[in-house]
C-alpha cells in the first residue's frame, strides 16, 4: 500500500509539472506550492522505500522541469535536505545527486532569495556521517557556491536588496548579500569542529581560503560579526575539544588502516585542527588588517586573539606550540611597504598576500580609498602602540612560562622541555616586535627580555636530536637559537649605539649596564655552561651517540661572538656617563677573568686567545678614561691586577699535545700583555693606586724568573729528542726577558725617595737573591749526585736562571748612569763565585748559558783605580 501510494503521489506531481498552464506555471506561485506540497510532505515518512521514491522523483523533476521551478525551489531543496544520520547510505547518495545537479546546473536561475537555502542544504550533507566522501564533496560544493556568489556579486546584491523590505534589513543588521556570506561562513565554521579529522581539515582550509579570496566584499559591520560569530567561537570550540581529546590510540576506530604515528590518537588529530585554525585566523587578521582595524572593538579582538595564541604557545604539544608562535609572527609582520634599509637583516621578510578591493558603490569606493590612504600614510599612533604593547606582554608571558624549568619530583615522569625550534621561533619574533614597541621599551623590559634569553639558551637538547642540532667538529658554528639571540642583542645594541652617538633619551642611556651585563653573561657560557633546572645533561663533546637523555649546547662560538660585540660596543660607549658610573670596565675585566684564568683549561683554545686580545683592546680605550675619572674606577685596579696574575701564571698546565710553535705563539701573547703594562700602566703610575702598582711590580718580578711554565712541557721537549741547547730556546725566556726589561726600564728612574723607585729596588734585589739561591742549590745537588745526572727539569731551570742573570746584567749596564744603586752592583758581584762553581756542570745547555753570563762580567773586571762607571767603582 505504501509503495502504491508513493507511486501515485510522485506520478501525479510529475504529470502536473509537465502540464501546460495559462498563465505559465512558473508565474503561479500558489499552484506550484499546491503541486509540490504533497511531495514535500513525504519527507515526514521515515520508511526508506517511500523516501527513495520521493528522491528519485525529485531527480527526475530537476532533469525535466528544473528550468520552470522559480518559487518552488525552497520545496525542492527542502526535500533534498531532509536527510538525517538515521537514513541509509543509498538514500543519502540519491539525495546528494540531486544537490550536485542543482549546484552545477541551476544556481544561475534560482531566485537570489533562495540561495541561502541552497547553502544550508549543502552544509547538511557535510554534517552527515553515513558517507565520508559525500561530506567532503559537499564542502567542495560550498566552495563552488562561494565562487558563484563572487562572480555574480553585483546582480545578487541588487536583487536581494530589491526583494528585502526595510524591516527585514533592520532585523538582519547587515546588507542582505553580506548575510548570505555570513551563512556560508557559519556553516563552514560548524564543519570545522566535526568529529572526523578529514572533514575538519577540508572545512578549515575552505573557510580560510574563502575569507582570504572573497572577504573584501564584506562591509565593516559584517566583519565585526565574522570575528565574534564565526572566528572566535571557532577558536574557542577547537581549543576546548582539543584539550578534551583522548591521547590513547583507538584500535577499534582505525581498524586495519595504517595511520602515521603523528596522527594515531584523537589528541594528535585535534592538534592538526588547532594548528590549521590558529594559522587561518592569524592570516585573516594580517591580510584583512585594514578592514578589521577600523572596527570599534578591534583592540578587544586583538587582545583575545593574543590570549588564544598565548594559550596555544604554552601547550605541551610541540606541533601546536610551534604553530602558535608562527601565527604570532604572522600578525606581527613588517609592512610590505617598509623600506629595505629598515627591514631586519637575517630574518625572512613575510608579506601578506595581495588584496583585491571590491567597490560596490561610488560612496563606498571613495570612503575606502580615503581610509586606505590614511592607513598607508599614518605613522604608529598611540592607538597602534597600545596594540603592540599588548603583544609584547604576551611575548614575555610565553617566553617566561615556556622556559621555566619544571620541578622533577618523580624521575619516571616525563618532563616537558621546549624544543630548539620553538625557542628559535620565539626569539626570532622579538626583532619584529621591537620595531613597534621601542618608543616604550624601558630598562625593566630589557631585564625581562634578558631573563627570557638566558633561560632559552640554557635549555638542553634531547640526546636523540643532538646530532642534528649541535654542530660537530670541525664545523663549529652557532646554532639557530644562538643566532636568533645574537640578532636580538644586535637590535638593542644598534639602537643604544645610535642613541649614544646622537645623545638619545635618558631611558636608553640607563640600558647600557644591562646590555653589557647580558653580553658578559653570555661570555661566561663559553667556559661555564648554564644549568637548566634539575635536569642532568651531559656536556657537549663528551657524548658519542644518543646514549644520554639530555645534552647541553656548545656555547664556544656563541660566547666568542659576544666577546666581539662587547669590544665593538665599548669602543662607542666607553666615555659615556652611564658606562663610567655603571663600572662597566670593571665588570668586563671580571667577566673576562674567568676564561683567562682557565687558559689551557678552556673548552676551546680560541676562547682565551680572543678574550685576552679583546681585553687588551678594551684597556687601550678604557685606561685613559679610568685615569681621567679616578673616583669611578677605584675597584677596577685590584680586579685588573688579579686578572693579569691568573692569566700570566695560570694554574692550568699546557696541553701535552701543544707543539713548540704553539707554545711560542702563546708566549708572544704573554709578552704582549707585559708590553701593555709597560706602555699604558707603568708610564702613568702617578694616577694609579700604590697597591696596584706594587702588585704589578711583583708580577714583573715573578715573570722575570718564571721562565719554565711547567715541568710537563720541559719533559716533553727532552722526550721528543730535542737537544739541551735547542730546548733552552723553547722556554718562556722571551717572556722573562720582556719582564726584566720592563722592570728595569722603570727601576730607579725616579728619585730614591719615591715610592715607585723603592718598590722596584726591592724587586730587583729580591730577584738577585732568588737567582743566587737557585745557583747555590744547583751546585750542591750536582756535587751530591756524583756521576748521576740531575733531572732534566732541574737542568732547564738552571739554564733559565743563568739566562735571567745575563739579561739582568745586560739591562743594568744599559741603564742611565747614576740610576743603579751601588748595592745592586754589589749583589751582582757577590753572585760571581757561585757562577764559577757551576763550570764543572756536564750539561751543554748550562755551560752555554754560563758562558754568556761570564762574558757579561768583563765590564766589571777593571782595575780599582778606574773611573766610576754605571754607579760602581
């Protein structure tokens, strides 16, 4: 009975539509409703056979009478759209065939007031769960409908406005054409949170592509509704559903289908949706900025978007957090009209896609043109600055919270550590943001930035990833994260340097100490790697393969670049008041003292070489400033003296593999330090503290006899088979000679009652006494040893002392007449008998050095009645 009844109804409807009427059927709205009404009422019957006959009838009507359905389209579309998840797959397929036919062939002839019904029906097929392919295809139909709207925008808008009454327009709160677009966006927004990942992905891509391609058609008030009724609800729903998704693999849902490990749980699939949504909304904010910014509540929308980005950035999903940072970068892009010289070097210059502006009326055209000109020509106003300040606060929150080490209460629990890619993206964002906030950037902001940078650098790398992130020898370079930190500091330094040259505002002057403190902290990382919370990480270079959980970064090249930045900045700012009052020179010496005291103990020999050369360059600039402002540098002198001592007489032994040539190179650096002491310190002792000068004299005294740096090096020379005569030239004799000459150059030049002269006199007498003790001890030990030779280190020490005595006597004879006191000559002469006792030494090196010393005594061996020479009789 059901089948015969359905057959009767459908046959009558088809026959009635095929009949010729006068007036024509398409002009008779009441008659069309009477004919199609019974067919639509069949939708209330849930029997599948009845619904199947009904849908087959609709398909035949479309083929035979589709061009005559003017006001009957709502009824036809209602029948097609009366699909539910309870109905069978075959019914849905049949209904969808009719919808495809409508969209493909009949959209141009459907009255514009019924187009919204067509959108709603297409969206229903996207939401059904019986057939996945139909849902995906229906999203494609929505895209086709949007293209039709765009291509026929003028006709559709005109017809809708003419059919819409004034009351209906007020109810909508927007133009009728914009209401059509809002319906399209809203339906796609619901599909973006579907339970099926494929539908969510397809709908999200379609929605944001549609907004990007056709969003310029909307009025300002409509954009407000897009934000608050489509985009932000979508962000909220995705964030909520993503946080509730299961992180357990569902075997029943996947069945035998192989799924990649990055998408094998609901949580990971929702993470992909969250990434797509964040990127789409951020891209919309960026590309449609000139449409959105005139909206009255744009600051509220901007703040809310930043909150969503902050929450996503702090998510423990590496995929979501990194994508959120990239979206954050998207909304902070530099204008494509910015001059090339103002762009930040080293970072990709991301520009929004080109925009097509549609002018629907002459008034709209003129208004938009004026608005565009105003926005393109305006500099950042106070309004804009408040937006960037909000972004800066969000950046700080992300940086502070993401780099904060988690407390390890249970070692079996996995600890979240941000990835290097995330941290790099975070730091790379700062230069862009700084371009907008620098008018309000103060010292407190710099200190917060410094904290974020330091914590980011201290984050270790997982052992599995370390071979791909940390460079290996010999290609040691900075990592991308370290490069980003250097560029961030470079931005600050360039601004500070420009302000220093042009006498900038007080707020910039007060930042110099903090900038120096930050750079000097990075310098220390080269020899003392920072620790990240309670995580135990192995040092770089000690790990071979991924056997450990965490590995620290290699900071050597990064630290060395920071040393160079310190030198360059100090050249510009050395005489600045804030630098002088901030004791920057003292802080530099204190920071450089660490790698210099380590010397051969540094992870890389290039570190201490660069640091000592940089210190010499800085002292050449800073010492004249220190002499001019004595009261501001009182604490610097003792630090400088201790730094010199720990470097010149390092407790770290030289490496066993150090070649003779490398040792001579290192000795030349030591001599360079002594030369600086001679030229820039001892030449200006009147303006320096007495204790400091006394300490320097003690260092020179110590250096003049400290010709052998370590027994290890001496032993190595002899083990390699180098002869005694050759080995004596491989010791620090050049350094000792330089110390002697410097010591004697400033000996007794002043009057005897002066403090400097008395200090030097004591130093020389002490030096002579020490040499005499070494010579006597050698003679005694050689006599006691009999035919057994003394150890090589003792022979090398003796040869070194004899060379020191030669240098001393030669320097004393070169000194101006009257500058060397009689007591010094008496001590030199008293040393002669001990030297004669050494003539029995079997060592060639000792004999050669002894011969040189005795030759120096020839000028002292004169008759008693000769004239006074060099202060002696």
